[in-house]
């Protein structure tokens, strides 16, 4: 956490969309909360399907993988070493229980954010085969070629998962061409939703809005679109530019009703 000064710019203060500001005077409490705050830290609900049952867990995307797997172990009542944990996406199934440590630096633990676990992700937990249980210990963190299964074998066609900001729990899946531009994707979604401009798109994997300068960028330029199963949210209002950031202001603490303000990224906290 950083101390904010009136002369700081919004960029220096790391103010982001949906950021939460709190004042903490207790150093011990600040130490506990520090891993849970930051411009990229978001609360998540993760759906877990295990042996015919379905539950959900509430976590933060900054949670380390070893702590998350320990939580799942308690949730399902089984040792995590006896099961496989997979993320089920529309075109991909990814195994994540062997991805505790970072590939590039084995001294760093992966977080849910590192493994692209986003809100409303679906996990499938299955019992390991006898062969897997008797295998020698593997290097945790290094994925094998069988850890990712691409369900969509069509060269350019992928699935995108879309929801409206006004209804974040309802998702629809559309087949799109990754040679489309961001503008073509936005126009297509507006047509399918019977909506009119102005609307903007947020990439839910990165929690970032597409900006106006990206409108002519092809979707294949983005990893999650190339792999399939990209998740985007359609929101009312124009796209920001690269030099702008969006601040949502709600009146009288009612977060259901707020107004977008487009401010220069070099504006100061005092300017707000």
C-alpha cells in the first residue's frame, strides 16, 4: 500500500477502475491486508465441480496457488495429491494443480491471476488414475503437453464469452473469427445484443478496457483470443483513449448507480 499525496498523479498513485481506498492506522492489520489490495487484485467466485457435487469458493486473484489448492482440499475432503484440478473453458481444458511455482522463476509462487483464473471460472476436480498415483514426483510448475487440451480445432474460429455489465452473472458464447478487428468484434456483439453505440469492451482476464487506438487491432494479437474462451464484458459508454482512464463515481454510496468520468491519466488526486 502507498501513501497518497495531493500532488501525485493518478498514474503514480496507481488509481484504477473499481479501486478501493482505505485508511489503516494499525500496522498489524495493514500487514494482513496488504496482499489483498492493489490495482490488479480482484475478488473472485470460483465454481468447483467435484465427484458429482458443485460448490463455489470466494477468493482473491492474488491468492497463491498452494494456498488455493489447500482450500480446495478442505472443501472436497480429499488430499490434493490424489486428484487433478482443471479449469474448464469453452475451448480449452487446462490442468493447474501442477502449476504451483512460476515457470521462469521456480522460487516464485504462481497466483490465481498468473494462471488466468477469473471471476466465475469453472474447475473440474477428478480422481487421479492408478498410474498417476504411482508416478514419481514431478517438477511442480512445469506443464506437460497434455496439461492443455484445445477443444476448438478450427484454424481461425474461436469462442468468446460475453456478459453485460448490468447482468454480470449471465454469459453468452459466440463464435468469432480471430482475424476480426476489435471494432468488428464490438459491432458484432452489439448486433447480437440488439444494442446501439456507444459501448465499450472490457477484457475480463486482464480487467482492462480496450482503448480507441486498438480498434483496428486483430483479435489474434491477444493470447486469450488465439487460445479461445476469451471473456469480455460489454459496458455502456465510449471507449477510452490510451491517455485516459475511467473513474466511476457513485452517489450516496449506491454502487448500482454511477457515472463514468474520463480523466487524463496524468491528472492528480487533487484534480478529482
